[in-house]
């Protein structure tokens, strides 16, 4: 929502100020379709040439995500803490064998099915199940396990940031592409040097629209979307860090309550439940079970 409000403010205040200062929209509206075609087409073509189909598809999804906002909510963090508490309690009280049916088949697990949004996130489920599989394989050194998990998180985070990095490259290139369009406009004007001054003035104004449009799109549209998407991916990535922190706490043989409290402490402040909210949510899950 904020990104839409920001775009409305940009368009309204920039062009509003231009009109109030005595500017006329005629030259801009006449040149805009042609300059937009050149600039937008060049930026899109360069982006396609520089990226794989997978990256292009991911960027499309990233644009949607930039407008929708972060995936994980405060309720999802409460669900995650309850899920990890349940798994930690089962492991410490009943042993690894009690977890086998849930870890090996999470899609049909009675534990994971209580939290469908997490159950349908492939990376979250893989991170949880692979971590507990390390226990089954007696890979239970906390420091080595943390190193393994961190490498998985680093890889996932790198892949998640591919779309905003691609958009940043487009934003960096747009001013120069605008200059290319403007130069073409000047070439066109020089070919009509015998025209009246009024016609030449309109043609030069149209050429300058290219420079304006390149800078305008780069710094007021594409770059903000890239920054917004980066912030969203950074925030969503914290969800998986909480899984790591709780699992490592399990390896240190802390009680399930302490493990969850360690994870709760690393949740982003704006989404962090209180200790008492977690106690109440845990009781609700226990009653439902």
C-alpha cells in the first residue's frame, strides 16, 4: 500500500508543480509514447539479455511481492514457535523415532498440518526436516550444525535477492538509456533544421523528454521498488533464522520453552509476540491437539 501511495505522491507533486509553474503537458504527452517505447524497450531488452529465464520469472514474482508486502505475519511467527516447541518437546521426551513419521512425510504429518502456511513453504519445511535428519545421523555438534544451516540460509538469501539486484541494475541504466533516446531526438531535430523555430522548439522539447523520463523512472519508480523488495526479502529471511536459532538451542539441550524463547527474541520487533501471548497460544495448540 505504501508503495502505491508513494507513486501517487510522486506523479501528483512532480507534474502538479510543473503545471503550476506554467508548464504545458502537450509536448510531454506527444513525445511520451515514443520516448517511453524506446526507453522501456531498451531497458526491458537489456534486462532479458542479462538474465536467465528463471531470474526473469523470479523478478516478475518479486514485483508482485513488492506491492503485496512481506509474506510472514505476526501470527505466522507464533505458529512457527508453536511448531518448533512441539517438535522439540517430542524429540526430548520421546526421542528421534517419534519424529520420524513427521520428518519423513511432513505433507501428511499431524504436527505440520496444524500450521498449513508453514507446511506449504518448501524452504521452511526442508530446513526443519533436514535439520532434524542431522540428529538422526548423529550430526549433533551445535557449532558444525549451525555452520551447515548458515550455508543453506546464505544460499537461499542470495537467490531471494536476485530480483531486487536485477531491478537495481535497470535503475542504474535508465538515466543513460534516457540520454540515448534524447540523442536520437536531437538527431531527428538536426535533420529538420530548416523548420520554423516553433517546430524546432517542440522537437527539442520532445528530445529532452527522453532524458527526463530515464531519470524519472530510474530514481522515482524502479529504484524504490528495488529497495522495497530488498527490505521485504530481508524481513522474510528472518523467519528462517528463527528456525536455525531454535534448532541450535535444541542441540544445546535447552528445554523446549527456553528454545522457543531464544527464537522469540530474534523475531523482528514489529512482529514479535510477547512472552504471555506465546504462553496463551501454546495452550490453545495443546487444547486443539
